[in-house]
């Protein structure tokens, strides 16, 4: 059986069991199929070929090595069950997992210093408003928003009464509401007043963060 046909059959099999394949799982399976060769017979896949896929371009053991191995093992178990292969071409060893990453947590003092630095970081006059940059940083950090999500916020998306912001066109094109506390509400109100004082359009359909000339801020 060709690798591409095996992957498609495996996905259909998982779906028939009610185990809907996630986007990430389908991506890994199709990536594996592509790197092995869509038309290669699954019997011709070697352990060495699988190892190259597991290690990836970085040529080192990362956490993704173990995620890939789990996905590929499921695929080959299915192939063996269907008698497309008789031996599973996976390495029989399991390397030591990389040390768990421990994230650094900024203190309140460090965060304040970081946000306030946006007001003074520019050495030359610029059309980029420092108050706008500071507000972007605060909203992105406190509400765990992606850069694109912050820049696409429109005035109509903000509900100060309910203390929510509607986030549209987020990852996987989903729409969701994010909430904020009174402190962030005060920061948003302060920025809205600042925005009005600078003569920026107050149209509800306009973006919250604009350049001079009422152009959407790209952040580049």
C-alpha cells in the first residue's frame, strides 16, 4: 500500500471510531507521508528513514521527537493490523527526554519597567505613538493575546461595561471573548481618551490602534 493511501485510510479509521483526528495529528501524518514519499510502498519504509523524520532539521532530540513517535507508532500499528507490514520500522530505543523548560515569571516591578520603557525607547521622533505601543504590550501580556489579535481589535469589539473584548479571526479562525479586570479597564479608558485627544477617528468600526492618518498599525 502507498504511504499516502495508508495515511488517508488511518484517518478514516480513527474517525469511524469516534476518535476525530486533531488538526495537529493530521498535519504530522501528512508531513510524514510527504517526507517518506507519497507513492512509496509502506513496506519500503526503513527505521533509518523514520529516524530522520523524528529528529527533524535540528538534528537533535526535542520534545517533538516523542510526539512524532507516538503518532507514527499508531499509524504503523494500524498498518500491521491490516497486514500491510509485518514489522514496525520504529527505533527500539527511547532517548532521554530533554530537561523540562522552566519559564521565567516576571515580577510586577519588572513588568512595570518593561511596559513603561515603551514610552522612552524611541531616540528620534516617530509617527509611532509610545502610549499606543505601551497599551499594545499591556493588552497582549495581560490577556494572553497574539500580536495579530491585538492589532485587529476594533472599537466596537470593546465592552467596558462587561469588561470584555471580542477577538475575531483568531487562531483556526475562531471567535472568542476575553475578559479583563478593573485595572486593565482603566488603562483602556486612559488610552481611549488619549486617542480622542490626538484627533484619531472615533468610528466604532475603526481599529483601536492606528498610525497617523488613521491607518491600521502593523507593528513592523
